[in-house]
């Protein structure tokens, strides 16, 4: 059992690399947390889009059809409230999309960073070096997968956001028409049609976004594996521990 | 495409509000002014636009103040790390959200019920409903004076008077069509008066916006029905404002008033004369940098 030499430059390089990998991993975790927040905003938008429809025990496609079947045009008294809730959901997602775009940019930078890491060579323990190298390789793969998922998710959400924006606009027109005309409002079939068409378009996009969810679960599992590898390396380098 | 109002334009509307000399029949103007002032905050990606054919900000802009203020606490933790990392778009949004979260937006509806008299059989109450329907936008106060039987649609719960939900619904609806509203409300008691005070919209003037407010009153105590609203077409004004039925004892009064820049006084006089209107007009001083 030989104590670790803390002044060894090779070991310092090892620690620098470990710190870099930790920072990259932390940023990955932060993006995952941001993605959770995006999912909440997306769910709120979905809930708003299929407001008033009760969930059923039917199969996926039947459920999807039910979920996205054109809802009855809301009563005039709830138009304003529904419009505002829709605007809130759309605005919430639009801010999250900006965050998602920022995340895509950072993951591109992180991919470049992990590839540029200088792998230490020399007298450091081979098991630690191997673990670090494995971790860096795994992180590179993870960031590549993350980049792909974030990009595709962003693309899907942009379309969903655009469709939901159309719904909000149509609801705005309905609310405006109602309030300008007062109680003498006559239901406008054309406006109702605009709302229905916008919601149906959102339905298609919703399904496309759904297909990404299993991919995200896989990504989460991989992230957990990376965490285990990190803990293993930390155990090696913890002060007071010794090399085997 | 409506013209984009500049920040000085919004500042001018803020200056015009107090000049309208709004009394208690209108919604309080200070919260409206604070909400309007918040429209001066630049919203990243969303230039401020006007409602078509008016000098009034677009309904989406009014609504954004309330919506974004409510979202700020949720969004800031997501955007701050990106902003700290140097992301310019996130930085702009963080600055906006931090500013908008400090604004107290207009509430959608505020009810007040005040007991003004009672005997063994009846309650006399004054009910006010402030509505800020930003999707329109409609900024109005509805004041109903009504006498109802004890134990009727208005009940006492401790020190609070509670309205039957159906009565609330009818009061809210009455604001849009006061004459018919009084008719429907009279099923619930003896209506003394129904007053609706509405702020806006604004027109584009020569040197600044002309802000208006309109007061509609329906009561048996009025001598005659009288509508003078320069924003209604004088030829068909009566058709746009629903008047009390001839067999009813109520009369309706509807008057609009204006706040215009001092330099636009002769212009507004000419315009009102052209419209056959004698609407009151007050003046306000334009903020220094208004074009």
C-alpha cells in the first residue's frame, strides 16, 4: 500500500482531467434538469390543448384520437380564461425553447471539449487512467446522444409551439369577437373551424414529440451509469486512500 | 400592419390617464397606469404593436404583462445559468423577467359588495365589479345599486355579503349591454341604477394619443335617454347601443370624454363637431420626448 504523492505532476494532470470531466458531467446534469422543466412546460401546453377531455383506459391510438379530437368550442363565459391559460402555456414553452436552444449550443461546446481533453500518461496508476479514459469516451458518446435528442426535441417543440400559437391566436379572435359584440354574439363557424384546425395540427406534432420520450429515458439511464463511474474514480483519488 | 407604438407613446397614454378625471364609477386608474407603464419594458422577440385602428396597445401586449409576471419565478432558474454562461438571448430574457416580476398586473375581476341600507325585509346594496379583460382589452367598473329581499340572492356570512353565483354572472353580463342587463337583474330585486365606466380606447391624434373613457348609466332617475359617444357612428349609434325598451321606466345615458395633448385641442374640437358630438375633452401635457 503506497500513499499517493500529491505533488506528482502526472497525478495533478489526472486530477485536472477529473475536474474537467466532473464539470462536463455537471453541465450535462443541469441540461437534464432543464429538460425536465421543458417537459413540464410542454405538458402544461398539452393539457391546455385538450382541456375538457377526460382520460380513458383505451389503447394508445384510441387515447390519442380521443385526446386530440376537436373539443367543443368553449362557452363564451370561459373564452377569456381559456385564452389567457393558452397564452400562458405558449409563452412558458417559448421561454423554455430559448433555454433549449442555449442547451444545444452548450452541448456542442462540451462535445468539442471532451474530445480535446489531454489524456494523462506516465506513472499514474493504470486502473485510474483506464477508468478516466473509459469515462471520457462514455461521456463523449453520451454528449453525442444528448445533442441529437436535444436537437430533435427542439425541432418537434418548435412545431408544436407554432401550432399552439395558432390556437392561442384563434382563441384571441374568439374572445375579442365575443367582447366586442357583447351578449348578442353569434357563434362563428369560421372561427370555430380555425380553432379546430389549429388543434388538429397540434395533435399530429404531439405524436411526433411523443416518440422521443423513450429515447430520453434511455439517456437518463446512461447518465446514471456515468455517475457510477465518476464515484469509482473519486474513491481512487480521495485523500488518505491508497493505490492498490 | 398597425404601427409600432414607441415607448414615448405609452408614456403619453400614462400621462393622459389622470387627465381624464375618472371618478368612482370607473376602475381605479393608478393600477391601469402601472400596467401600461410595464408595456414600456422591451420584450425580447415581441415588438409592441397597437390594436388595429386605435392608439391602444394590442390585447396581446396587455396580456403579456400578467402572463409573463406569473411565469417569471418558474423561468428565471432555467434561464439564469445560461445567461451566466454568456448566452445573449437568455441574458435579455432574464433582464426582462426580473423587471416584469416586480409589476403588479391588473387583476381579471375584483368584486366589492357594500351594504347601504336595510330593514326587516330588504337589503340595499351597492355592488362593484372591476373587470380587466385583457384579451379585448376591456377595463371597466360596473356598479349596481339594488334592493333585494332578505335571504334572497345576497346573504350575510359574518361581516361579508355573499352574492349568488347566478347574480354575479348576470352582473358581469350586464356590463356589456346595460339596458338589457337591468331588465334581467330586475328579476332579482329593485334596481336603482346600473353604471358602467370603461377606460379606453385611444385614437391617434396629431401630436399624441387621444385617450377616452365612457360612462353608461341606466336608471329610472334619469330624465331622458341620451347617447353622445363620438366613437359610435352618429347615423347608427342608437343601433350599436341597446336602449331601454319603450315600455320600461329606465332611461339610459352614455357619454364619452377625452384626454388630448394641449396642442391638439382645436383638432379634437373639429373632429367632435364633425361627428356631431359634444363630448367633454380635457388636456394633458405630453412627456418631453414624445414625438
